């Protein structure tokens, strides 16, 4: 079984929580990309590193002050994924077939 898709026991969840980790969100993903009901894509920052990169001006459409997520169109989502991957960021993509990491 892939460790990223593992169902944690209560004891494992407690140990992760004590270490400051969240079992429901793998610590290596910097962003989450999901498709909203309105047809737009939502990018959420999961790490401070990812949030800082967006705030540093990576994309004008994504700089939203103190927001940690933003809704964008498909074209902007694709541009974002390419730029994030080029800089070594990992994005958690939530699609119809489950969760993938890009």
C-alpha cells in the first residue's frame, strides 16, 4: 500500500499529531488543486513555503493578500501547475479518480 493513501490508526494519528504533523494532509504537498462546482479550479496553499511563493508574485491572479486559496480558470491552473513543478513544488490534485501528486 502506498504510504500516502494509508489509513492511519488512532495511535498513529496521535503520534503524528504529537509530532506536529497532520495525517490527513501529506506534509510534502505544497498546494491542493480541486475543481469547484462553478467550473473554476481552486488552488489552496498547504504550506508556508507555498504561500510565500504565491505572495512573492509568482502569478498576479494568485496574489490575494492573506487568502490561502483562490479560484481560477483552467488556463491559469495549467500555468500554475507548470510553474510550481518547475520550482520544485508538489501539488495535490484531487480529481474523480482520487488524489494524485504532481
